[in-house]
């Protein structure tokens, strides 16, 4: 199925209205570009690949806590091991931590969807 066939009968307004448009004015596409960085998690060197927007949020979290990004990441790594025995997808966890941080700063909270 080609893209034109898939779009037949589909209207963008079925999914989003103007208030829910994810492409806000002056949207910066570079924020979606993945960027790999060498990090040290509790003494172990590794590479973490995240989109630039998440590195920006981690930077804000580090500044808020008066520490480095590595310290924030090490804290998350240590806590997920202590509380849950680890995680299979650390970069996914970091993305969720970043979203939870932003929601918390906005006075919102992340709640699981009903099953």
C-alpha cells in the first residue's frame, strides 16, 4: 500500500484539531535529531542515544539539582536497579523520566492508562 492509498478517505482533522497540533509555531526539527553521548553511569562508561530535546531536559534537571547530567543519569540508573531490579531499555526510561519531569513542572502528573 502506498502513502497516497493509505491517505484516501483520511482527514487530518479526524485526529487533531488546531489546539492539539504537535507542530507548534516555530517548531525546531533539530530537537528530534538523535544525539549519542558518552556517559558514565555509576562509574561504568557507556553511550546513550537520545533526541536533542531529552538532552535539553536532562540539562535543566541537572541545573535544577545543581549537578551534572551524568549525576542525574547515575541517580536514575541506581534507583531503577534498587527499586525494580533494573530496566531493559534505559534510554526509554530516561525519555519517560524527562516527560514526567516536564509534566511535574507544569503541575501535571503522569498516570498509567487503564488496562
